[in-house]
């Protein structure tokens, strides 16, 4: 690129792409320091209880085993902000998989063999890992994740629903889901005197440094956390995880650099999960399809270690105009691992339920599902009454319908067959909030005519490096190739995690401000630059997090076509199409990748992904990528993503909205609605696996003729 007039929005290639495809990009477990050791956790083998004894002898007798840490000899930690990181501090076992030991070895193989050889005895206690909607331990929390009030109510929901001419009262179930990034969670810790350096597979080095300072009694200035390359996270790496704490403990204990790379099978019980959610939706409408009441109640679980409440009813506060609105969250503490963030927490399962219910209302009314959503477009945000900074959902629905060929659809369920295949199509809307957080950045004019930009952003595969460089080039008014950028170093200063679709909005804001200030200083007479160049800095504290009178959200519309095999029950998604309104798109190439990735993840949620908690062992049954099936190439046919041009002056200097999560929101509902259109059967529990679909077909004696037992 030689000019600056189109630098924002251009499909610039990823700056780290060549490093990744050639294998030269180094990840957290790949820093081979001299004398580096490796450590492997010993997971608890009981669902609840206490450790009564640990025999490290068999492990220490193995060649290459250096040390065994337990609650009896591990370094003492300070009080963590996150109690899931109070590791090896007591004999208590709050759930299966909790770390009860750590074996340090010369090699990964020695650490693995040693961990298997440690003998642990337990005193077990009764446990409960089963979520039910009427669980006696359920309560209404004060807040849900994100700080949202657990309950909101406007009007008499029960009365308005009872008096509505058309009513839908339905329940949906989303199972536990797991993030499973390509790169498992890993950290390498190095002590150099009183200074600590950590390479961590994390979505935010600032958060890791803060937690390590509290745990190990260090000033933050003595800690450097680096996360140069991160192989995915989807929220599971958004907070510090056991790998980084255990690596630092082992390095402190042995005096050697130590790497902890969590095995894939440890992840379900160690690094968070999307909590299961049970939904009840009650929609009341008049005969024209305009909502008269909307009630969404969500029930979820949390651990006994830490409260985390999936904010699944929150999207209902944003989506549709209704004079009466009620949302409520309940949570039940169980003897399960602590749930946490997974791509679009709250919005993802919540919109699956809401958009499925809207489809059922459309069927009850005999109204086109796209038209029903358009008829219920609100003038202001339903819950708060604030004006939207911009809202182009209707445009997304109409443009998506045009591109998808929705007008050619026969609305009758089960009306299209291709031999044993039943073909159907579905639609769902999407929403995700616009957020930004304070950040610092610096920009330096170099003597060679180039510019160096530093910001503690984390690139988890989203293209953050590239987009931040584009923002810098635009603010400086120079070609993109003159920008060098360095990221993911806690020494660069405050920066939020790569999460909440707020990464680029936050980091880019600070980069823009620093570069704009530098450009201003370069406008006047400037003498020869010294070796260190000319520097400008920015800190967006007080601006990026300032209160706003606007309701700021991104929106979108999903369309899906499926083929259901009436012989096997298999569902194949033939095509998915999404249209989004997400402010100014800063890089067409990376944005499309994010949208398509989210939509594909929603496809997995709809058809294959789900975890089962064994009530006897208290463990997740699906603990590897053979039993927990994420979509592979064979599962994905055509996935197309588009966007509408959207100008919004109430966001940030770039006019951008986050795009990392809106792609998954609503996509599972579009697939589920398409399955209903294909078969005439409403499945209300995910995932739509062949056994579940075939059972439904047999139960309803589907007229395909070949299904009667």
C-alpha cells in the first residue's frame, strides 16, 4: 500500500502471517531457556473432599523427576483476586480436576510420568453436579457477569402475557461448552534474581502481571509478562489460569526456568467453560405480531469456589420493542469447575433461546420470521430507554434475505425433500454490546523515516497487530509499510484483555491518540531526530471509559440452509450467510475472517459441541477433541459474511465496533430454526446430534415413509 487514503478498511495481510505458516512464531511453551525444566499438574481424582495424604516417593524415584509440590511444601501465596488460583495452598478439593500436586521434571515426559506416579489419598464428601431448573440451592444473585443487574422488570409480565392474544411459552437447554483453543494453556516462568519474566498464553498480560504481583508479593515493576503469539483463547485465556501460577511456583521452588503446558484433557476442569443454561421464554403478541410482553428467565450453575453467572437473559433487554419486559437470572452453586468466559458469554446462549422463541412465535402467527423481527424494531433500547448510537438491524435482515434468496423459500415446514433429505432454511438476529477500556500507547518517529508504535495489545489470531498498524498509519498520514508495531508486553503499560469485542476499540483508541499527537508535533519545524527519535504517548483513562448517553451495540442477521437425513438423523449445514452492522470495518480481510470464524463456532454449538457432567464422578465426559467435536473442514460448506456501511460518531476515533463475538451470536439459532423448517419438528436442546434428531423423527412418525419402526 503506497497511500493513506484507504488504509483503514483495506484488506491488509496479517503482519505475523509468514511467521506462523513457516513455524518461526514462538508460543509460550517454546522458549527454550538453558536448564529449563517442565512441570505437570496432578489433578484431583475425586469430586469433592480433602487430600489426606500424598506419597511423592514413586515419582521422585523416576529418572528425570526433580521435585513434587503439594499443599505441604509449595510456596505460600498471597490472597488472590481470583480464588481459582489459590493452588496447592490447602488440602481442600472443591471439584474433580483441581490441582493437588505438581511434578517438575527435566523433560515433559519425565514430568508426565512423575505426575502419574504420585500417590494421593482422599477423604471424600457427597457431591452434586446436576443442574435443574428447580434446584433447592438456586438463588437470584445481585449481579450477573459483566456487572449487569440479575433482574429487570418493566410492567406486569405475568398479566400482560396472560392477556395477550397470541402466546408462546417455551423452554430451551444449552449444555456446558468448552473453548478448546488450538494452543493449550501454557506458561514459561524465569526468575532472574528478584525479577520475574513470564511468557504466557494469555489474552491480556496486564491482568496476569497484576495477579502474579498479588500472589507472590512483588511490585508490578518487577514482573514482565509477554504473550507475543497466542494460539486462540475464545475467553478461556482472558483471565490468568493455573498454568501461569504453577509455572512461577515451580520456578521459584527449583531456581530454574519452568514451563507448564496443560494437557488437552486437563482443560475442561481447569480453565473455565461456558456454563449450561436453562431458559424459559414467554412471548406475548397481538394478532399482527407485535410483542405485548417478553419474559426471559435463565438458570445456570456456578462452582463453590467462585460465583460466575452467565448473563444469558441480558440480550432480551436490547432486542425488541415491547411495553412489558422481564428478565431474570438464577444460579446454583455445584461441585463443578468454575465457569468463565467463552466467546460472547451471555449473548451467545441467550440469543439462541430468544431467537428460537421468535421463530416459534412467527410460526404461531403465520408471519414470515424476517418480517416479525422487523415489526418489533424498537425506537430506543427497550430496557434503558436510551437512544441507540446506531442500529441497522433491519438493514442487515433485508440485505441478508436478498443475498440468501429468502423470498424463494416455501414457508411450509417439511415442504422440500430431496430423496431421503429434508431441506430447510432459518434466520436469526444478532447483537453484541460496544465496549472500550482505558489503554496506553506510544508512537516514536525514527531517524530512518519509519515509526515505532508500542501497545500492550494481545493478538490471539484476530489480526490485532495489523489493524493497530493501520490505525497508526491513518493517524500519522503515512503509508502502512512505514509502521513498525510491537505488542503483548506488560512493560508497555496498561491495556485491557483481548475480550468482550473491545480489544481493537481500546488499543486502537490509544494508538490513534498517540499517533495524532506525534503527527501534531511533526507538523512544526523539527530538527534532525536523535537516535531515540521523537516520542508521543497517550493514556485514554477517563475518555475510553467515560459514561455515554447512548446505547451502543453491534447488530447482525444470520441465515442458514440445512439438509436433514431422515435415515441417519444427520444434519448438514449447506450454507450460512451473515450480514453485520459493526461500525467502520477497519480491515476487510481480518474482519471477514472473524465473522466467518464466529459463525463456524456457532455451527459447532448447534450440531456437535456439548459436554456432559458425569453425576457419579463429577467429571466432564468429553475431555478431548475426539469426543468434543469442533467443526472441521468436512463440517463446513459455504459460509459467507458481509456488512452494511455504518457511520457512528459516538464510539471511538475510528468509528469501529467490536466484531470478535457477534459472529457467533444467533448463528446456532439460525441452524436450529432451519432444522425446524426442514422437518416440522422443534428441537429445543442443543446440540442437534444425529441420535437426537433421529429420535425426534421416529417419535413424530415423519412421513418420509422409511422411518416407521
